[in-house]
């Protein structure tokens, strides 16, 4: 990750794009291989999403800091603030649930996974946009950023709804978990 961030900060967007693709492919292969070889671990199940979120969050911050040749931020501040706000909210709620009731499982929802996928696409398209001004790249970049905002809000509300349902029926949840 440090090399990827350094290449972005140095304006080496071709290398940044290639490194980002390599990171994504290697992460996907690692997950597939772990499942295929039945080498999944509790630690890996916690660390893999944390590493993914750390990489994406760092890239959102760096790309928000960077400006294009026209002076426009590569990722608008609003998008990054919304992404961080949602993630901080989820972390705070998870910490409170753990502290209050010892609840550790906090599985990603379908909307949360879709949000992560769209964030990955947004970062890829932001980097690709620095390499080409082709109309389809400009359009897909904007769609990915818009979908990131939409799914960030939707998945945030979805997590809040799931948590409220789980905490309002603790007896049913503990029976279902057994």
C-alpha cells in the first residue's frame, strides 16, 4: 500500500493504476484460494476486510487531496466525507455492541459488499481518468462516484436497520445463533 500511495502522490498514475489492479486481483485470488483450500481462519476473516477498508480509505483520502490539471479534486470531498462517516458510524456501533453485549459478529450486508465493489470501481476509474480523457472513462468515473454516494447512504441505513432489529430482539437472536 505505501508504494501505491507514493506513486499517486508523485503523479505516476499508470503505475498507480497497475498497482491498484494487482492489489485487487491478488486480494481476490487470496480469498478464492483460501476458500478452495479450506484455509479460512477467524483472524483472516477479521483482517481481510480491515485491510481492504484501510486501503480504500487511504486511497479516498489521497485522491481527495490530489487535484487534476484543471484544479478539480480527483475525488470530491463530499464523497470521501460520506464514505468515512458511514465507516466510522459502523465502527462505533460495532464497538458499542461489543462493549455492551459482547456481540462480535458484524457481517457485511449485500449492500455493504456492493458499496465496497463500487468504491473499488470508483478508485480504478479515478486513476484511469488521469490516463485518458475518453468519454466512456469520464462517464463511468462519474457513475461510480454517484453510486458510491448512493450505496454509502443506503448501506449505512441498512446496517442501522439490521442492528436495530438484532438489538430489539435479543432472545430471538441468541436462539437463532445456536
